[in-house]
C-alpha cells in the first residue's frame, strides 16, 4: 500500500480527533476537521426527539443570523423542519441531503423563507444516527449547493464518523443524564394550541394536515403522506382554512408563529 504525505497528514488529524472524543471541545474539533475536507457555513449537533423540542448539544457561535430565530425554532418551528420529521421515522444511519428528505413544496413555504433561508441559507446535509434517546444529527449548512464530490466525501467518511458520533454521545452529559431543558411547549401542547385556535376546534386529522401544509407538502403530498385520497385531503385543507379564518399557507404560518 502506498501513502502520500497528504494521506499521512489526514490520518494524523483523524487520530487527534479521536483523542479529543472525551473532551468538551470535541464537537468544535470535529467541525474544524470536516471543514478541511468540504466547505460549509453553519453546523449544529442536536438530538431529535419525538414529543419534545430538539436538544442542542453544540453549535457554531456565529451560526445564526438572529438568535431569536433559533429560539423560535426550538419553541415550535422545529415541527416544520423536514429533517425533524424524517429523523422521527428512524432512518438508517447515514448521510442525508435536504433534497432527499424535504417535501415537494418545501422551498415555497413561509418556514423556508423566514427561517431556513436566513439561517441555513441554501443547502443542508445531515449525518443521522438513531439512538435509544432519539436520533442524533450533525447538520452542515451551506450558502450554496453541496457538490456531488462533497456529498461523496461525506459518504466516504460516514463509516467511521457515525461510530465516532455514537462514542461521543455515550460521553455526552446531556444525553447520559439529561438536564432539565429550558421550559418549552411539547409537540402535544403546540398541536392542542393549534387545534383550539379555530372558531370551531380542529379535528386531530386537520391538525395533522395543517402541519404537513406548513412543512411544505402539497395537497397531493398530504394525501400521499396520510394515505388518503386527494379529494379527502382537499376537504381537510378547505375545512381547516375555514375554521382558522385563513386562505393561504402564508396566513396559516403567521397564525402558527403566534402560538409560540
């Protein structure tokens, strides 16, 4: 086997990264290591959980255009995050790109315009790892689309990076003995608030449809996601709009944002 100087330098840096896995600076060092291999603008390590807001393990200090936006995300906008919904389906551990997991009309949503485009900007990929506590995510965001070569690089790293994430999680205080989160509404509380927001309370199915619409599913996408007919999806959409007194996805988003 032949190794060049670049190979040796890469493995030396990888060895140093492994040695840091017990240290508080591990996530920062992991991000720095990955940045030597591909370009990205933001990163965050979170645990996606079914009924409560994501648990942030680490992120870049200058990640966000507006700290209040990230607070809004944790207060409820996470329900509209395509990666959150995808992660709850217990995907196979691996690398996933936004285009693979996002609904058909995601980029036309108010969530994308008001949150995603201001913080993540253009493209996102995540290393996802199912754990007993939830799904661990290392998210990389970019102001431009990731190239095929960069996606390939991440897939090349996945066989060793994902086990490393598992080891880091086993040593992460927030996961081993979770501290009390900042009080935030649970998913159930947010859904109930939306249900009661209507002049007539929404049905559970109408709440489901509302969240799917807000997340970027077209009416056809809603029907496909819930395994119902297109006509039934149209009826649910028409009824929930009437109950909430809105006539567009944009107005529905503003109403949802007021609930947080």
